[in-house]
């Protein structure tokens, strides 16, 4: 299964923010949408960063609560790992495990095309394992 298939199931909507908004505003977006990360994009819909709950917690721990009035660009992860629609689920798992991150933006022609989370990957793997188990049971029963 590929990233394209995952996005066709879950949709391509992604909560995004601009690099100029404050961490406080971005934090509210995370809470409002009940998500763990937002993709930071420029005016041309190009990925320029990602901001996760972890980024905010680390900034608070090192700089104190005044950091919440700083722009997202001061804290976001700039060197964002991305995937394409052609990446497989196994490739995603490897990238996420090696990089120790839970969200992977999908880039299409240099622009944001979706977002895959570790939850999406785990859900898909569970579905695959359950389907395989059912196929084995059916094979054994026949």
C-alpha cells in the first residue's frame, strides 16, 4: 500500500499555519483540531516547516512562557522530512522510526499534498494483518 492510497482513504486536508503567527495561535490550532502537528507553509503552499507539540514543549522548557508570543518560525522544525505519494507503508514506518517523528508531510510537485501520521500507518498495518489472518482462516477452512 502506498501513501497515495492512504490519502485517498483519509483525505488530503491538512491544518496549516504561516510562519508569522505566534506559537500561542498555533497552539490553539493544535488544540482546536485535536492534532499533534501543523505544517508551516508559505504563500505558494510550499512546506517551510512543521510545528509539533514536542517543539512547543521544548521551547517552553528552554525559554519559558514568554516564547508563546514568538513567531512559529522561531521554533518550528525547518529541515522537514517529506514523502511522496509513491512511498510504501514500510518505507514510511522506516522513515518515522529512524527520524523519531510522528507526522510526515506529503510533497507533490514541491507543494503540500497531504499529511500522514503514525496513527494512519498503524491503522493501515492493523487492517492488513487482520485481512491476512482472515485470508489464512478461509484458506485453512476450505
